[in-house]
C-alpha cells in the first residue's frame, strides 16, 4: 500500500504542483500590490474585530478555527521531515511559501465569504460553494467536496494521530493503541457538540498552545544566540545551492520546502475558507485579510520555532536523493517529532521530550477537530438539496476509526496518505481561485476605497457586479439602506 500511495504522490506532487503553488502566490502578490505587506496593521486590527452571532462566529474565533487546522503536526514533524529530505534550505522555501501563500489565503478566504450560505442557521462556505456559484461548474464543485471529505475525513487525521501517539510513546512509554482510543473519545465529545463547541474549543486552546511553544523556542534560541547568525547563513546559502555540503540538493530543498509549507500553512489548499466562511463580518475582505495573517502565524512563527530548535542544537539529519546520509546529528531516530524531542531533551533533560509530546497533543488534536469541521461542511454542501443525515453520522464514525488507525500505523504510511489528500485538494482549489481571481480583487479594491473614506466597509455584490452572492444580496435587502461607494470605485 505504501508503495502504491508513493507512486501516486509522485504524480500529484510533481514539479507542476510545486510551480503552481509558488506561481499562484507570486501572481496574487503582484496583482494585490503585496497586500501581505501593505495591510499587516489592518490584519492585526481585524483579528479582534467583530462579534459572533446566532449564525456565525467572531473573526477571532474563525481565526483560531483556521489555525487549529493550520497549526498541527506539520509544524513539528513536517519541519523535521523537510530538513531531512531537503536540507536546511527547505526552511527558507517554507518561509517563501508562507509569504506568497498569504495572498493565496486572502483570495480563497475572501471568495469563501462572498459565496457563503446559511445552512441550518449556521454559516457554511468553502471551495465547493464558490466553485459552483462563482464558476458555475457544479460537477467540479461536487468533485472538490468528495475529495475533501475523503482527505480530511479519512486520510489526514491519521497523520496527526500518528505524531501524537509516537511522541507520547517516546516521552512516557504510552502504548499507541491507548493514545488512539483516548483521542477518539475526546474527538467524539467535541464533534458531536456542533460548530459552536468546535469554535469555543479552538478559541481557548489554539492561542495557549502556540504561544507556549514559541516561548520555549525563543528561550532555546536565546540560550544559543551566538549560533543564530551561522544558522541563518546556513539556511539562506542552502536555499540557493551555495552551501558546499547541501548545494547538490537545491531542487529537493525547494520541493520539500513548498510541499511541507503547503501542508503546514494550507495556503491555497482549500481548507482555510471553510472556517473563514463561518465568520460574522460586514465585508468579505475583512476575513480574507485575517486569514492571510494566519499563514504568518503558522509558518513564520511556529514552523520557524521548530526549525531554529533543530538547527541550533544540531539535532537533525539530512539524506541525499539516494538515501545516503549527508549530515547526521541524531542517531537511531526516524525523521519526525523524535528529532524535536531529542533536541529539547538534550537541552532540558527530563522535560524536553514530554513538552514536545504535550505540544503535539494540542497542535495535532485541534487539527483533527478542524478536519472534522471541514469534512462536515462539504457534506452540508452535498446535502443542500437532498437531506442525508446519515452521511454526517458515518463521517463521525469514520474519523474516529481513522484516528485510531493512524495512531497505530507507521509514520511513513500516515504521511504518504496525508500528502495525497493535501495534493489533490491543492490542485483542485488553486485552479479554481486562479479562474476566480477577479472577484477577490474587486472585493479588495472596494474594501480599500471604503476605508479611505473613513467608513466601516459594507459589502454589496450587486454594485460590484458579482453574481451568485445570494446570502449577501438577501442580507442587504433586509438591512437598512447604507451609503455604499462600491459602484463608484470599480471602473
């Protein structure tokens, strides 16, 4: 099975997808005049803007729900894997993917807000919704929904569960089956509670776990601050093939940096718009900007924390294309969370390995919950015309089973299945948002024009010539008339 999945992944994660991820991010960045730099202040302000409603969650809750999906095992095990197979230079390409990916995250999350719907008194949206309404290609929307249900409901949970189980086994000797069953019980409690319970869970756990992990990483960097310049030089020289030791794997540095960057921050993959569509906002661009910043939090903060801990302590390995060792800093440890546990254990004996295990428990645990929400949203999309409540129940059972299965399987199988799910979603979503780019940038220009006039931007799709945004059209009919400048600002 592992060989078959790897063979498929060679096609899915070919150089074409790597180029598409980087190319789309670069195009969106240039087209938006690098909104990820121009609007950093606005991104931070909007994170705390808005309140939840009976139908939607607040901007901050939507952010934490998205981060619950973005910040997971990819930030620990994924970074270690990228360095193993791509060398230290892969870290730079993860950073580059985050910088360019912030614009992709803006586009997809703005589109999610434009074409969202109210289903069973809850806001729902995502690529399936905007593909059908914005592109008018229903078969493509249904295909994305099915692929996403399979990916987030069956393939991806196992990666997170595997990392949790392996790290707890390393740190505390807990049997992987015991961990899998415990995760399944907690998961069942949360996912049977609905969107609101998921939002409140993420709102409490995500900031706590990310801040704690970053603080420990900063402490380790501070303790070894004299080595930081050398580590930064190694990252940049390896990223461009200038390092004598790792110059031969420049192509792999780019490939693994982008691959693990997309896996970690999910920009352009299509997962982010699901949570961002649940936000109660007055303009789609608001949530688009918030989600752009979430990519920074994931990769520039959390992934960098892991990378610096590994590279500063020297607790990492690098393999060449033929599997031959190019650098060996850790003996007898498979690539993944074990590297990070070893690094911290050497610095903080008796605590380091357990800390990483606890961090992964929170990181990967919240990601599994986020995967359920994404899969359930796509089932909601398929059930809009014909109600099939059994599909949601089956999804819950499948996710619980996939979590237990992933906990006891080998890491290689789990990661191969996870990469397949991410790659298929990325192909489908990136093509869609490239075709729908004009709608997202109309929203951005409209938002900027209204802000320039000192207004709290309000969205009017009719004035902007955007069709299919039925939720907003209905909302504007029911709301009091407001001054809008959209028609005057879009020429």
